[in-house]
C-alpha cells in the first residue's frame, strides 16, 4: 500500500500478495454466492463474497457476519480490497475503512468506489 499526499491509501501493491491460509474455525455450512444480474456481470455483493472466499477458503456466513469473526484482520482486509479494486491505484479512505465491520459494510464500501 502506498500513502498519497492527502493521507489516503492505494491498493497498488497489496494486489501482489499471496492469499493467506484459511484460519481454523468451527465448520460452516457453505452458502451459494448471490446470483449475478441478467447481463452476466457479477454484483458487488457477489464480487465481495468471491474475494472473501478466495482469501478465507470458505464463503462468509451472512451479510451481518463480522469480518473479525471470519479471521479478517486489517492487513487481510487491505489485501481483499486490493483484489476488488478495478484500478490498482484505487484510493482507500482510512476513516471510511474504519467503519467496515461486517460483510455488508464491506459491500457498501466497495460499492462506493463506483
């Protein structure tokens, strides 16, 4: 991650990190990913679920699931954001990022990039 002059982060370098190993946790029942809209483009929710599944090895439980309960720490969250950024120089506002607690918060955060 790089810090821009206005003290925002960019996803430029975090995209080049290796996925972390899934954390040991109680077994979870897999949930299907949300269905993309009719034009075939994945929804923001589907993209976030796919990124979480790729990094964690299993899909999130619900939209209300807290990221910390899934084993997502601040560094892993930045790696997930880098996976989701369409532009490798995407800026990440640290104040807004501090409000990302649940899967739904992450979806709203990423949706705010569009």
